[in-house]
């Protein structure tokens, strides 16, 4: 029951106005109302236990002035009753199931009420998420060895940056939240986090052959190369980034008069033709546009007999998102071993989530890389165990990973690896790369069987020749 009128009974609008907060997550006001009903204000005047705060920072040997600044920021938060009250709510919300697997909800947390400490605020909230999230780990019975180092995977990046540059603001807040809220787990070589399938396609498996077929939902738009232009969500225009205007591109896409990463990453297909999918479901069959598991959607329809196919994935199903840390061991064998561990882990500690398989998105999954690398390389070998599809992303991820900075003119870049050199040649010849999504279902985790067959490869080769996709 909500407490009576006290100094803690501030309204949501009053608090965000007082703190000067902006760019807050959708639904936050409703969450605040729930928090007020279920949580009485605590008497302790701490954002987090101070011994935990000290333990998280102690391995990084901060110079006295840097440590004093963070101590001062924490003291400023805890000295202001309104800021402390709303900060505890932020921590509760960031660690709640409402946000736990929504990687895009929180994007910025910079107040205007803490003076010189404003930029440290988001970092302090992330630190405070660690002891709050540990309560959930204990409740689930997850051994400490699974999560004790997880926040330090971010601290080992953030604090050296702070020591060298003095910057303590948080870049890429959604990604870092996964670590401070103890939501992501390192199992052998790869990182894993629960993920809800939210893209508009379904997967079906043939009951006899095991062949997996993907069909896009109705209303998805694709270009001539079968790359996604729009999923066709009703509210997609509200959250999809508005394309840069020609005027904006004149200043954004060139550095010192030379084309940069934006110029190279947002290229269009070889032809301006597009197509929009349909999906027709009858009592005994379903007809839709075929998603070639090599990584694109074909401009052709197929009909599946429901007596021979069962649906194995639909929108809203739970998946395990896979993320790729830097380093050695990017092989099919290590990926499969890591996924087996992940299936066991989530079945044991998150039994309420019926995991249908694995999802990921990366520049490494682009079939065009095979033109540059050939067969039998780690990148292409791993591609061969995936059901790949176009997820609407451009080529910026490849550019950032190979050339470090989107503002880098490609012609000036000193290439150190053969992949950098070949990718530069490919891009400067007018070609493009695309980030791709992928799925791997439990059956293929254990069998290692490829999702594409000879006919899929032949269809891809026809598109390659028609579009001149090779150099």
C-alpha cells in the first residue's frame, strides 16, 4: 500500500524536472508508479553498500584525485533525498524483469542537478546494479563463479579510460547494462544472454528430412539482393532512424573531401527493384517468401504442407543471444561447445524460459566475406553452421571493426591484414557489405548440420552473377 504524504511522496514529473533528466525509457512513469506502491522508502542513506562500492573499484588503482571525484559524486547523490530516492528507483528498474532483456531501453542517464558530478551519475547507477542483481543470482542458486567477473569485463574497459582521459561518462549504455545487471554469462568462449525473438519471420522444420525453412511475415520489404528494408511493423517509422538528407550526407559522409565509413556502409543494391512479402495460411498449408539460409530472402514463394512441417520458431519465442568476445577460438567446435553449455545453464537456472535456440547479429556472418576469404577459414566455417538472414542492418559494423572509425577515409587507411586490404578493394570497387542475423536451433547445436543445401547455394550464385557481387 502506498505511504502517506511525506517528503518521499514526490511525483514522477516533479522528480525528473528537478533532476533535469531526459531521454528516459518508454514506460518509466508506469514503472515508477508500481515502485511507489510496492516499495516503502528505506532509511539507509546509501545508493549501494559502500563496501561493495570499494570492492568493485579497488582492483583498478585509481589515483587519489580520480577516486576522490567518484567518492564526491556518490556523496552528492546520497546527500540529496530526492536524487537518492529516484536513483534507487532507477537501479530497481534497470535490474527488473521489465528491462532485463530489453537491450535498447536505457540509452542515457545524465542529470543536470549534480553540477560537476553529472557525468559520473550513470556509472554510479551501474555500479549500484551489481549488488542489487546479485540478490537475483542468489535466489536462482547460480554459483558465484558464473557472475563474479562479469561486471569487471566492463570495468576493465571503463576505468583505464577514466584514468587516461578523465572521462567517466557511459558510452553504449544498453550493452554495458547487461554486465552490471549480471544478465550476460561467459560460457567457454562466448557470451550469452536471454533474448526474445522480435523479428517478423517464422521457422519450420520438415518432419522427415529435418530441413529448416524460414518464411517472412507479410509486409516485409526487401531490395533486389534480398536484403531487408523494413520488417513492416505498424510503428516502425517511430523507432527506425530517419535516413540522412542529401544535405546531411554532404557533411557526414566525407572527411577532408574523401568518402568515409558512412559513405561505404549505406550503399544500395545493384538494382532499385524491391518486393514486399505476403504470408497466406490455410488449414493444411502455409505459403510465404523463402528465406535462403545463406543470408537473404528470395523473391519467390514456397508452400509448406503442415502435415510435413512443424513450426519451431515464431515471434515472441525465447532465444539465447550469443555475443562474440575478441580473441582466439572463433571456430565451429568452440561455438558448439559453448552453446551446449548455455543450453544446460539456462535450462538449470532459468527454467521458466523455454529457449528455442540461439540468435546473433554480426558483420562476421555476411556471405560476401567468402568472396574475400575463400573456403576453410574460421569465419566461413562458422557461417556454415548458421541459419543466416538479412536483419536490415547496413555495413557499418564491418567498417568499425576493420577500420576502427566511421569518419576514417578508406583510401587513407593503412591496412595491416589481408582481410582489411581485400575488403577495401571490394568497397572501393562499388560493392557493399551487410551485417547479418543468424539462428541456430538446438538440433543443429548437437548435429552441426548445415541449414543450406545445394539448391540454396545455386540460387545464391544466380543472384551473385545477376548483381555482379563478386569483384
